[in-house]
């Protein structure tokens, strides 16, 4: 913790978990040590890279203000995860009852008779997924047999995991083929049913056409027969 006459700052370094293509954040706690209002302002050497909320404000007497600093995502890692960026925190006594609207750049300008405290904070990158340390076992606690058993359990776990990863695609593939086979059978059945209905419809139309043609033929012969009888009947009438 860094401490001045106005504010106590914790932590004194901005430590960001570093992971490519992901944003990361860290927080600052500013505690007012006085009985007066204190205004603060946060500056950085690389403003396009960081977002500070709030970047300025008023801390009431005896109160604490949390400041969140968000670092933009990186496309590539810097050499050895070293960063040269720095932050500057300025603080100055404000008038009683002051609010954030009363903060002006002139408040932090160094003039005769005005105390402006400044704290520099450096940026530190921390690997987001550091390798877990391997505990060193004592000779008394670990026997060769225990090591073999541990390795056997580990290998069995790995084997089970690999087996599950291999079997799961097979089960999914079998299920997919079952669905495809069922859909194919339903499609074939629907086509056969449609063909059957089509044949029945064609046969029905053919029967109707035959019946119609037969009915028309009977009527025509009947008319011809009536005509012939009419002619004969007239001929006999004339002859008599």
C-alpha cells in the first residue's frame, strides 16, 4: 500500500492477467485519510490501450473509492511479458461538498501554495494460466509401488477419457444413420402409396370411360333400330 497525506492507494502496481485476444481488468482502492473532500485524476502513458472507470472523482472523508482499469486485448504477446506502460494518480484537496462536476483540469495544476500529490504505478503482466507447480514428494511418503499405482490410475483415467471420446462419435453416427434409415423407409412407403392410389385412380377413370362408351353405343343402335322400323312402317302404309 502506498500512502500520502491525502489518499492511500492499494495496490501499488497494476497487475493484469495476460491472455491473447482477451481483455483483462484490475482494480485500485483509493482511501481518503483526511477529514476533507479529495479530488483525484488518473492518467496513463497509453490512453488508447486502457479504459479507466472512473478516471476522476471525489473521495469523501474517510471513504474508499474503487477504480477499475481495463486493458484491451492483445493480438500478440510482448517479449517476456514486459510492459513499459505507466499510470499517474493525482490527488488534491477539494472544497467541502464538491462533486465530480466541480472537477477541472486546473485543480491538478501545480501552483504556489497548492499541494498536488502524485503517485506513479507501473503495469505488470501475469500469465492467465500459469503452470501448476509439481510437488516434490519425500522419500518416506512415496514408495515405488505407490508411484506405480498412481501411474496406473492415471493411465486408466486417460484410457477411459480416450475411450469415451472415441465412442461418443460412434454413438452419434449410429443414431444419425438410424434417423436417416427411418426417413428413407417412410419416403419409400409414401411413394409406393402414391403409386397405388394413382393406379386405382387410372383404373377407375378407365372403367368410367368404358361404361360411358357402352351407354352411348346402346343409345345410338336403339335410335337406328327405331328409325328402320319407322321407315318400314311407312312403306307398308303407302303400299296398302
